[in-house]
C-alpha cells in the first residue's frame, strides 16, 4: 500500500511586484522601439534620405533630433520611474504615458506602403500589446484596504500596551 504524498513544487514563483512588471514591460518596449528604428534603416532609400538631410518627410534639424530624442527618452525614463515613484504617482504616470504612446506607435505606419505592412503590423502590434499590458498592470494595481474599525482597534491596543 502506498500513501500518496503531495510534493511541493520546487519551482514555485513568488508574486512579482507591480513596479517590476512595469519596468520589465517598459524595458521590452524600449528594446523593440530601438530595433524597429534600426531595422527601418534597411528599407530602400531610408539611408539615402538621411544622408540628404531628410527623415520621413522632415528636414533633419536640431529641433527634429531633439523631438526624436525625447520620444525615446520618455520610455527609457519610465523604466527607472516605474521602480522608484511612489505607488499613486507611479500608477498615474504609467497610465498617462502608455496612453499617449499608443497613438504615437500607430503613427509609425503613416505613409507606409503595403509592401511593408507585415513589418509595421508586427512591430506596432507588439508595441501596442506591451503598452496595453502596462495600462492593465497600472489600472489593476492592488490597493490596500484598511477598515476603520480595525484601525481603531489597533490604536486602542497600542494605547493599552503603552500604559502597561
């Protein structure tokens, strides 16, 4: 006769803090964001356009490069901010920034030909999925609930302990 025993799972995983999930998602977003821009350079005519002073339909200028740097700097900063901001500010910041980056990501397909549809669908699709994950994680951030009766009881116990 054998007695069934339940062995613990040796690969149990503790819960991951929301801040770590957000930082990981922003990191993934940044890698994808940078690689999509890098692979875009392989499209015919892109490098020639850059060498002639044009990016998409814009003249290369200090203003354009500053805007481009800011568009990459914000998600990069979100990695750090997701780990360091207090919960309330963290949640709000992630909700706002991720919401703003969804239309910004979709704009990358503007003016693209159908030849490149799969490239843009895949890259933008994954970017939007990562941003949706960030929105969901920030929106469903666990809240701590404290019942006023429990707080009052704890305060009474503390007062009694201090009297003794």
